């Protein structure tokens, strides 16, 4: 691992990589060895996935090679070795949660039309435009349980008009973490989402949150929202029971109010409940709670890619992309799909066009976005997204993370597609045209030497 001039988070990334390497396959015959090094280059840092994109690029490319050497399809090799729902870490026997990578592979094959695409690859083997089909399976964790205390605190305060304010230490970075917390509170309290105001990441007002990393936004922080909202619910029901003169267990929160289960017409608005608490019992309804993660579930994804490689120019065009992810339960399906589509765009750039070019003295040569090319909308292929929703018992409403895992399989899948198109292993990224032409030349030399020996 190239740390650059200073260590930064390199040691943590190396450590995290080593753990995730053993989460994908059930074989005990795995070894992982990493050496972080200082170089006279810019300081390196964590990419989306904290080491996972790099390591699974290498691992999945290696699997592609093993499958070829064994004369079998990589799908067969994956299905023989991927962890199963009761899978455990081969090093310590700790469970992976409810891992569903096999389900992701099977669903991905169906969505992508894998078998038909492989036939296209075979038919185009001798043409200028080679078709390549590749796939990769990868894993990523949910939080940092086992490393340090992984906690998030949430405060919920009810207002006189029946609306609520949620105070959360989570900072929404555009991934919808706070929105999902709000959804959870809305579900438990029967309050419309527009009636819930959020105060986020204000250290003067909110409780402790460990930070926005390690794919803990849904898995940890939503669990905190569940706990805090559960306390508020009990207080509202307690107050409503007195107001309506009913047993607490006969009441339910619904439609911004409280009603009797077997007599829905007998009800009170939340505004009336809060007013009763203030005037009769002289109290506010405000609850706080902290959730401490006690498990480390794993999220999984299988990506399938079909590419066209121009053997004259070295250009690679992605024709179709399919991404299937094991998310436990999609609390916000549209947000989940958006996360995956954004990750595909990021993964395509990582695999095909991005990359820092450094001269012999360690200086960066491509210092602008014109030189460092990020995939734009016109270059994006059609994307199919599939979700495997098998409940994760330790997640909020059965949910698992998607933020980082969604990008992790991409580089391996694209590299394997290119490798299968040109018949040559891929060891480095990005796969720009000059790199692909070098690989084609190397493969041509190998074929010539092989033919020479045969003759």
C-alpha cells in the first residue's frame, strides 16, 4: 500500500482490508499479507470502501484467472466458495450476519442475461470489437463493532402542535442518512415526515455520534432513532391513556394522533396529547437514547458487466451494467437505487479513466479534471439494479448498509470483462486505451511464442 509521504490512515486501511478479505468466501485456505510503504508521492487516503475496492479488485481478478485455469465458468467457482446464510469468519468463527452473496449472483445472472452474453463473447472472439463479460462479488461491513464502541445518540422532542424535533449527531452527506432516520421516527410515531424537524451534527445540541464512515449511517444511526422513537411512543401512549381513559395496550399511534384499536372513532390528536401533558401533568415529552452496535453484519454485492473492446484503438465501452446487492431490507428503495447508480459511475471512472499520473520525481501530472477524467452522463451505460432483501436480524427493520459496498465489486467486474474480451489478465487500473493496447500486444506475443513452440 502506497501511503505517500505521510502515513495518514494507511495503517487503518491495511488493517480493515485484512479483515474484509475473509468475509467473502468460506474456504479456510486464504492468506492476506500487506505492507504499507512511504513514498515521495502525495499523501494517500481512504477511498469509498476503506480498502475494499482495491483488495476485491485483486481478489476477483485472481478468481477469474483460477476459473480459467480450472476450465470452469467463474460463476461455478463463486457458487462453490461464497459464504452461505449461516456463514462465519474462518479465522474466529464469528458470524457474518445473514449473508446473501449467492442470492446476489443468481439474481444478477438472471437480470444481466449472463449466459446469452457469454455466447456473444464467444461469437466476437475473432472480431475487431471483442465482447467481454465479467463479474465480481464483494463484501463490506456495517460499522466498527469489535474495534471500538460504535454508538449514536438521538433526542426527540415533541412540540405543542404535535410536531417533533429530532436531534441527531449524524451529518447527511447527500446519502440520505438523516432522511432514513426521519422515516423511522415517522413510522413509529405515526407522524408525517414533514412534521419532523431535524437538527443535525450540532455538537452543542446533539448527543455523541462516532462519525460518518464505516457504512454505519443506516445500520447504527437508524437503530438509535428506533430506540429514541420507541421511548417517545411509550410516553405518548401513557399520556393518551389518561386523556382517553383507556388501557395503554389498547391504543395505537396513527395519522398524527392516538386512537383506540377496536374503536377508531375514539381518538385524540397529538396536539391534544401534548397539551394534556403540559397542562395536566406539567411535563414535556422529550426522550433521548443511545444505540451501541453489538454485531457486525456484512453487506454483499454482485456486479455483472458487458464491454466492447476495440482491438485497434484499445478503447473500452461498457455496454451493459447490472448491480445486485444484499441490503437486508431497503428502508428507502429509491435512495438505495440512487446509491448504487452513483457507485457504478464512480466504479467505472476508477476502472477505466481516473487515476493520478505521477512523474519520476513524485509530482502529479494530471492536476485538473480535464486531465483526470470522471465519467459523464453521456458515457454511462444502461444500469440494472437488483435488491436481495433477506432480513438482517441486527439491523433496523432488518436493514443493512449500501453506501460503500455498492462501489466495491465494480473494478473487479469491469477488469474481468476486459480480460475475458482480450484473453489477457488485468493487473492494474485504470484501463485506458494505451494500457489495453499494451495488454493486447503482450497477449499477441504470448500467442506467437506458443505457436512457435507448437510448430
